[in-house]
């Protein structure tokens, strides 16, 4: 915990390998609710260097990661916040860290695929990009 963090404050920091066991357990609850896609241990391990966690008193309360596809595009992945701290700005802080990482890597655009677009709109995301660009999708297989 950093010196500027009081004991009851929620700290948002870069994820580290030692977060992996708690992260696996944390993500499971959201997968079971069909709110996140399942992640293998190896997939989570690959997200750690580009991920951020929210912790309070040693308990993991949130996670988000940035997956960088190219210098033009990255995606916010596996954003999850514990129900007991939702609405307290934790998700926005995690998203901000991901966007800052993209900016530091000179990535042009960051996207989010979500069922809760109101949240991402509140974080500054929009449905279109300058020049009226839009993302379109086609599903190539049934959901798992």
C-alpha cells in the first residue's frame, strides 16, 4: 500500500503476478453471472502486465485490463467491480488507468464492448468516432 493511501481507502494500482490467485477467484463470480467471459489462468496471466486492480485492506475489489491490438486500437477487457463498492468511482478509476496506459503507448483509439453503455459513456466513450466511424460486428459462433 502506498504511503498516500489511508487504511480504508480503495487503492487502484498496476496488477502484479501475485494478484493472480485472488484475481481468478474474483473474476469467477462475474463469469457465473454471465457478466464477463471466462478467462483461463494463462489468459489472466497475459492480462496482468496491462491490468489494474482496486484493493482495500488487502481485498481485491476491482479489475480491468487493456489489450493492445495495434498502435491504432486497444480494448478495455474484463472490467469488474465488486457489488459492495459499485457507484463509488472504482470502475471509472480503473478505466482511466487503462486509457492512460493507452495514451502512454501512443494508441490512437480505445474501445469497450459492453452491455452497460451508460457507464462507458460516463467515462467519455461514445458510439462513434470523429468522422462518423462506427464499429460493426458479426457473430461467428454461438455464445459459450
